[in-house]
């Protein structure tokens, strides 16, 4: 099969790799239709992690079940499925507590299953707990709906996790720090949970417009302490009821903490890089910090319902499209900030 | 009037001070019946803060309204009242969000009102938003009930804030880090919120017994990494659904974070001293940290209901009793760890 392989800093290419096959009776093999590039893939692409050259890459994909192991009961060959970015049994204590990313039997794609989402075939362990079946076939859906379904594999679920972790309530004033694809999906999630006012922190005009399209009522272009002052001014000096931290830098975390009203929660989904949380500062104002690797599997059914009924259209975050042979340009477009997020057609299954 | 005064390291004495009087029409003057010594008073007593010698001290008290300003509508002279440890208007955006300790017009006793709770008379600003009237008169209640009502001024409300911040739910397994008066009240709060299993971390036999009397189902005497291992073992390797951090040291915070299951919340009410929160560590396991200065005024009515119906008896935390003239020994008993918490009879109003 053809699959994206990380070859070294700023080099991801489509190569031929052995087809994956069923290893465990709980496995499924999925033939990928659409895949996408995640902001976290870029960390590897940029050589900022210890990602091993020669490894498969990618963890966001939708496709058709090709084959299932003898224990798999909930999906069958031919089913149209969405895969969350991690696999999980759905039955362990952590899964039952809604933390599928901490499943005691689970793992991450492609680190633990050794096949990447940006490839023609993926072996999914724990298929029953992991894959979510979409009604009908891929051919039944428009490319817009398919793009939105693809975001449920990670980015929309991660934006939702930011909003859920920040405990957004109906009527809240919410701020979203970060205008990447996750932050933009965080705007959708905040609106979906009933936020009345949504402040998007962005200095990029096209992302500002998309944030407004998704439900942002205010845009703040300032950064750092100026951003805190601007959001405070928008909220009568009080701060927001919930802040979504969707970047992972120390500045974005300090901004998220700083713009919270007393008692509010920061929902943190930006992987922390050099972040320092001051215990006395958050204590003094009763600001909480909660979040982490997003258990998108938990949110997938309800978000899928909202996509299929067109209540939400997170697929709009894709502003660059290419195919698997050109996977390198999908990365480059995001790396060079020409694209918010790249959609990769792997096979025409629709 | 007579009142406790901080004179320097390990010296708190009863002295004569001018009677406070109404300064603002929203003020009330309260004649104190019972007061108590808080763990946070000990920080000053031990000379670990910049508390100014000659200052009044104390912020936990119950008593009778002596006089009210012309704007005060909800309490009147003769009323039996509980005062929370901070005053607040109850109407500002932070108060409406449940954060009375961040009231935009509020303040802390005695720092901002200049009269301390360990004294015969206290001037309370914002009396309508602050004081909570107890039905009947002090003479109607047993000394046990009065002691429990006194804890609502701070320590029981603070223990409750730990449990609320940790988001304790019915059926949860909860751990309480800290066996001081706040931690012991945290056990009561966790049980009150429906925790099914409560693990008290304590190595002191009498405190272990009191924790069990309050609802602890398990006791762990280990500290640090051994405590984490012990709690993990008690919970099938998973960790607890909620952890109450009631100490404020770095070790207790690391223990609280370490014993959490993926996705769980640490409710932090121990004033942080040297605490470091590792953003990558809490992110990796989706552990949250939330808490701070406790808005006990918010919890006071419901906790008072539970005290008056004898559903809870937090007054049991008092294991040392003296009077205002002997205030120094009330401090010394706690400082030397001979007492969990000291109750001080200021005037026999009951």
C-alpha cells in the first residue's frame, strides 16, 4: 500500500509499505478515504520531537472497514467509519470515566499500532471500542459533510474537549486563545454548549472571519498582557467565565489564566511547551486548569449527530486540499502558515 | 473592648482596644460569642508572613448583632449571626458567580475592616451581603451545635470548597490529603456530596479516628510516592475520582495530583507554599487543579441547615477550649500540634 512516511526534518513523503493485517481478533483494517494533517504532526515534521525517520505518520482519517478480526462485533467490512486519534476498549475504568485516551488497554496511532492514518490501510486494535460507524456509505455524503466528519477524528473533538474541560455553560462568556484549527473548533464547541458571548483571540483576518462564522461575537487581536487588558475591558473588568487554551505555549496559557474571572476554568488542549502554571496566582483567583489529550471517542457520536444534521460545519477549517501522493505539500502549506489545515484525499471511496 | 493582638513571633495576647463603631451605613457591629484559631493565623503567629505587630487577628467567629448602619436590612440588633471569614456585597458579578472572596467591593477580616474576629466586637462592612442569621438565639443551642456553627465561619466552608472544587459526585472515590481541621471537614464535605469511598491520608491515630467518624472508609498513613502507590493499590491501579488538597505544600500537591485517575480534579484549598504544578504531567493524564480562597459565604446557608438538623457535626474538630484572656495558649496548643483546632469563648452570650 501507499502511505505517508516521515523521513526527517521537513520531509514527509508517500512511499510503498507492506499492507497491515489482522494481528489480534479485536483488530479491524480500515481502507482510508480521507485523512488530514494535525498540528501535532507538524511538531514531528519540524524535527522538534524524537520522531524516528522511516516511521508512518498521521492519526486523523475516515474510511471503509476492509476486514475485521473474529472478535469484532460492532463494525463489518463495507461500513463507513470514523476513527478517533487513539484506540480504546471502551470498557476499562478510565474509558467508563470518559477518558478513552487513558484506556488501560489502548494506544495511540501510529505510535502503538504501527500504521499511520495518512495511508491507504490502517490496522485498528480494539475496533469495537474505537471505530464509530457512520450511517450509509461515503458516497451518500457531500464533500462538505465528509470534511466535517473527518474533523471528528481529532480536531473538532479536541476543540470540544477544551470547551468541556473549561466547563462552558449556557449563557457564558467564553474566550478562545488560539486561532488554529483546534481553536476554531473550540469556537464551534463553545457555541454548541450554549455560550452567549465568544471572544476569539486572533490577529489573522481570514481566521477572524472564520471564527465569526463559527459563532465568535468578539475578536481580540492583541496578545499577552494587552490581550488580557482587552478581554477584561470587554467584560466590565471581570474576565470570562471560561477560557479555552488551544495553543500550548507559556504565553497562551498565561493569557488564558489572566482573562478568567475569579472561579473560572481554563480548558487546556494545547500540548504544553514550556508552560509554567503559578500555583499562588491561580489559587488567589480560584482559576482552575483542566484538560489534556482529548478523549474524542467519547464526543464522537454526539458531534457526528450535529454534523449530519448540519448544526455544525467544522470541515470549514480545511483550506488546503491535496492527495496522498502530494502529502509533502500538505505539510508544507501548514508549516508555512499558508493553510489552517490540510485535507488529503487518500482514495476515492465516495 | 478586649481583643487578641499579634505582638510578634509566637506572641498573641488579649489587650484592650478601642471599640469599633459604624463607619459606613452598610456596616454592622457584632458582639462575638465564640471565635476560633485558623491554620492561616498560625502562619502569622510563627512569623512566616509580614503580619504587622500590633495588628488585631482572627477571622472565625459567631455572635450577636450589636448595632447596624442605616442601610442594613437583613440583620438587626439581637440577631444571632455567623460571619464568613471575608465580607462581600453578594451582588457584584463575582459574587453572583459564587466567588464572594473576589467581591469587587469586599475585603478580608481583619486586614481590610481593621477589627479581628478574636475580640469582643467586630465591625463588619457590607453586613447584608455578609452575615448569615441563625434562627433563634445562641441560648437555644447546645455547645456542640454552637461549635459546629462556628466552623461554618471558615474551616467547614473551606473543606466544602475543596470538595466542590474537586467536583465530588455521588458514588465517587475521593481522597483527602491533609488531616488538619480543613482536611477533616473535607471528609465531611465529600461524604455530604455523596462520595461512596473516602480515603483519608493521615498518620495521626486520633485524626484517623476522627476522619473515620466523619465518613472516611480507608486510611493511608504513607506519604509522598508511597502514599500514591498505596492509594493506587486501593483503587485497582486507577486512582481516585477526586482529590482534596488541604495542606498547601508541594509534597501534598504532588500527592494529590499523583493519586488522581485520568480526568480527575484536585480541589486545592491549602494556601500554596512552594507548590509547583507540572503542566505536562497534568496534561498527560487530564488531571485538573481548581480551588483557592474559599467563598464560604456561598456555602453557609446549606451547611447551616445540615448542622441544625445534625446531619453533620464539624464542631468535633475542636479539641482544645479556652477563653479570650488565654488566647495565647489557644495558639500555642495548635502551634505545638497538641490541638487540631482551638475554640475560644469570647463572651458568654449563650
